[in-house]
C-alpha cells in the first residue's frame, strides 16, 4: 500500500489546498473526472462564457430598442462550443501536468474509503491503487440528480455536465427543472435559437429566491418559453430525437432533446464514506464543523461534498480555511456561511444576499422594504430597462440591512456593495450617506433604495432620491 502524507480527493477547489507550503510533503490528488473540477469543465466558467455570448446576441437582436440598425445572423453553435472548450480543456490538461511536474502524485480514477485513512482508487487506465494517509481532504464535489422516470426510460438525456458539448443546437429543448442552472441554460439555448419548454414541480421558477424576484422572473420567462409549472414528469417515451414527456396531468410534451437540471447531490456516497466512519447529513453531505473537520480525526472536507451552500466562491473560501488549518492546527480558522452573495447569470441577471422577505416574516423580524426600479434612475433610462429593480430589506429603526435582491443587467456586480455593507455591519443610512455614489451610474438604483430606508432612520439633508 502506497503511503502519502496528504491525499486530496478532488481537483477543483481541492487543488487549491496543495500550496507551496506542502512542497516538502508527499502529496497525492485523486480526480474521478477532468482535472480542475466542475467549475472549470462543466460549471461556472463555461456556462458564463456561453451566457455572455447569449447576452451579446440578445443585444444585437434587440438593437432597434436603442435606435441601432443591426441584424443578428445567429449564433454559430459549433464554433461557440469549440471556442469555449478550446480554451478550457487545455487549462485542465495543463493543471494536471503542472501538478505532476511538481512531484504531486495524480491518480486518475474513482476513490473509495476502505477505512478511516485508507483508500482504493479504481484507475481509469485499468487496475487499482491502494493508498493511505494520516491526513485526507475530501473535495469530491457533487453530481446532477436524475429522477427515476428519466433514468428508467432508456432514452437519451443531458445534464449540465454534457449539454454544452452538443454537436448540434436542439430544435426544441425540454428543460426539466426551475432553479438557477435551468434558468441559465434555458437562456443560453433560447438566445442561440432553440425553442424552450420548462417543466418544474414548483409553481414559480427560482423558488428559493426572494418572492419578488421569483415572481418577476417567472412572468418574464412566460413571455419567452413554454412553461409547465406545478407539475412533474411521470414518463419519458418516444425515440431518440423524438421524445415525449408525460406529465402528472397527462399533458404530453414533445422535444428532440431533454435537459435534466433538478439539482445536484453530494458525491460522498460514491466514496463509501461509511467505511471510514464519517458522519453524514440526511441529504448526503459529509458532516463538518466550521473549521472543515469531519468526525474522523485527520479527515477534512470542503466544497459541494460537505457545504450547505453549493457555490464555487464558498468552496474556494473553505479551501483557504482548510489549508490554513492543516498548516496551523493550533490556530484554527472557521468558515461563516451566513452572508454569502449569489448570482444567476440568466436574462435578466439576478444578484442576492442575506434574508428573503419570507425569511424575515418567518423569523418575526420588524423590517421595512425599499424597492427601486431601474427605470427610476437615469442609467436605467439609457438602457430602456423596464423590468429591473433593486429590493433592500432593513430592520426598522436601526437601518441594519437584512437582505438585498436585484434583478436586471449587472445585478451580480450591483449586489456586491450591499454584501460588503452587511458583512461589515454598515447600516443603510451610512452606506447611502457617507460614500459618494457616481451619477448617473447604474449603482444609483442601490443608492436610492438605501435612501428610502435611511429616510425613516437617520435621514440627513440631501438624502432625497436622485435621478
């Protein structure tokens, strides 16, 4: 059995753990798929490269809105796909080579625990490797969930792992799911020319978002796509390229391609974590404390395999904390998941941080709401935006910001000052009244929402909303 000082399972955010400070140790990385993990190969980065192209196409298509005479000839799908992965695939290959050149042992295969500190890796090139280490970091990520009716049909389908590498653009794409991945990919394929039909069990798309966001986005989507909400697929029939999806109300939906994006499940079960004696949550996540420690001494976990928040920037922060804690066991740092900003790169874009209004009600908080439309500020006029808005929730009397939710262009960027204010306990009055806010930048939509709140708390001269 080969012994290492440190074994990291997963080369996404897990790859960040292996810093130069471990250069004198015998380190190994185990990767079951492509080096670089989901974000680089199948998630955050490629989807946003596709989404930006979709945004450009939409701008050209709607150019008459701004008195510009432009014509969209279409998105060249194979060329777009090849440009995206022609850039990313070499990065994945170079990442693996770089680790190997630095004397890190890379095992390409599926790892599974045989004991608290022992693993068997089923290698992709055949055979297996038995390894052990005093310290193991689990960063094995998550995988798409596929419901039984789809699995049992025997008919072809795609997930977010595979759909971006299609050779041809679907004519009619059925999207099963209504969350952020579904919203982003529906936008991409619709802008590229596919007809979109979305099916979800929830009554509104993006249900976990604030109620104002989910309601507004659902109505916008209804104008673009065929929606079947409040229903689930009971059977998939037909033939490849001619699928029939039967819903629980006996509606039959025809499509040539099916995309399943109903959620992702942690990969802990595929690692046989029970064999190591690792505790898990009911949803399959490996249980960790705030420092990233599992229930087994010397075994750590981070990212989607253990985190309650499946976002890359959360996994990266957890990797930084685990790295520090491995190097400084007497000076442990902790991860705080309370104020994690998030974004949906669909159309319109969405940015969010903190509590939703429903959560404020459920917690019995005394709160107030300010909502300002993009069309209420000068840059919104320039954009001719008719759907965007910024909504801020604050504690009544103190102005403490409880949550913020933005729908519209550049929402992921606009939400950041609100996330920073909440992190550093800056109230609405201070955030609006102390720094200068550029006029007529789009950030005025945030400033004006804050001023509505601060007017009831600590109003100052000149705090009236500006255009």
